[in-house]
C-alpha cells in the first residue's frame, strides 16, 4: 500500500506536510480496519436479505480508533 508520495498530496487533505513514514502506515492500517468493517456489514446485510429493497437495508457501522472515527456509515 502506498500511503503518500509528496507533501503536495498531503496539502490536498488540509495538512501542511505528509506524516512521517511510520505514522502514515499506522493511519493506513486504521483506515483499512474501518473500511473492512463497512464491507463486512454490507455482506452481512446482503446475506440476511438476499435482495436489497432500499439503502436503509444496509447495516450501519461505527468504528473508532486513535485517528479515525466512523459514525452511522453504510455502504449502498
């Protein structure tokens, strides 16, 4: 996984400079944990419903780590 290539990329996200190497990979791991939980919740919803009638049918997920917080997210 490539976490960044330059300070200009970090500036696109509101940071002055990119984070140090180790911090970038810790952040990337936390981000992937949050995304994986959302993917898992979507798969559970699909398995339980077999067909999806509305976006509300997807399970919402919450995830919190030191750097990332996801509240009431759902993949539709």
